[in-house]
């Protein structure tokens, strides 16, 4: 059950220091929309909990961002702008909003020295949506990336194998149906595991899920079990689908009660431990 805005504001209104432990406890049950951006900044250590340092830290953040190249005119420009236009078009309605997202992705590519990928638009999008400045959004993205498990090919292959063991053991009926429909794990599992549903979930559901992930330094460890919870939640529906229908469903998950999914995921993790699968 999510906490009230007033409970969060009581923490933020402290003139000296933000109690981040209390903030984590509140955030784990979901963060109200109006205070989500500020909450995430504290939980990702983008804003210092010492109020006396906030103004200087914010100024340094902005100055550092202004020095970065936003290279949105490089070889990836056309693909980046095309993906930004497709990203949550109902929320990113203005050219200014889309430009902000392009800038943050471009700044991250330059600073982290990584190649462009459409996933960057989807991973940066929630922060551009929530944060008041591009500098804050970029810093949150960097903090998020540091917390995420490795996504290199070897790590992804290993994580996929482990996940499929869980799937086969805990949801055998659906697993067998996927086998019968010749749906290969490589067609959906790597994307689910690497991008933490940034592509697949409606934004309000994604934000609620990431509240839980962000509230703890190891919060993303819950993710494989959230994936299993989704499979369990929609098992009956998917067992009636054919291959192409399943793939479409897995790529565009419906709006769902995320509190229920997260609670189910916690129970699934306990089941996996009890079965000595970890």
C-alpha cells in the first residue's frame, strides 16, 4: 500500500537533513506522482541528504551538464529522433519535451562512451518525464545504470538460462505451451531481463515498479521474479494464444495492479529459495 503525499512531505520539510532510510521504507510501497521525482533523486544519491549542501550540489550538477556534448547531430541522429517520436507519444507531446529527451540520451552516449541503442530512449524517458532539469535526469540515469546488473552478452546468456530454469520449474504448463508454439527464449527473455520492462509496460506501471527497484541499492535483484509473477498472472490467457499472439503480448504488457505483481514476485523469490534453485 502506497504512503500518502503528506508522509513524504514530512520528510522533505526537515530543514537540516533528509532521513533516507525512512524515505526508502515509504518508497518501497509506491511513491505518489507529485513527489516521485524528488524521492528518486534522494534515493539515487543525486541530491545529498544534507540540506546545507543541496544548493551547491545542484549548481555543480548543472555546470557539469552544460559542459557536456549533447551530440544529437551524429550518425545516430535519425534513429534517435525516430525512437523519441515513438516513445510515449501521449505524454511527450511537445517538441520541447522530445528535445529534452534527445539531449539527455545524447549526453549519456557521449559521457559514458557507448553506442546508440533504442533502449537508451526508454531507460532515459522516465527520468526526463519526472525531473525538472536535463542535468538531474542524466544524473539519475547514470545512477540507475550503476545499479543495474551486467547486460553484456555473456551475462545476459547466463541470466536467461537461470530464468528459464525458474520458468520451467514454477510455471510448467505455460513453459510447455511456449515450447509447443516454438517460442524461443531469445525472442523475449533477454529484452525482459536487460531493460526492466522499460519497453513493455505502460509508463504508470513502470514508474510504480521502479519505485520498488530504486528504493534499495540491490532492488533490481527482484526483477527476474517480477518477470515470473507476470507469467503467472497471465498464464491462463497466454495458454490460449498462438506464437505471434504471445510475442505481441510479451512486448506490450497490459496495465496491471503493480502492487499485486510485486507482492507475488516476493513470494516467488521465497519459493525459489525454498526449492534451492538459487
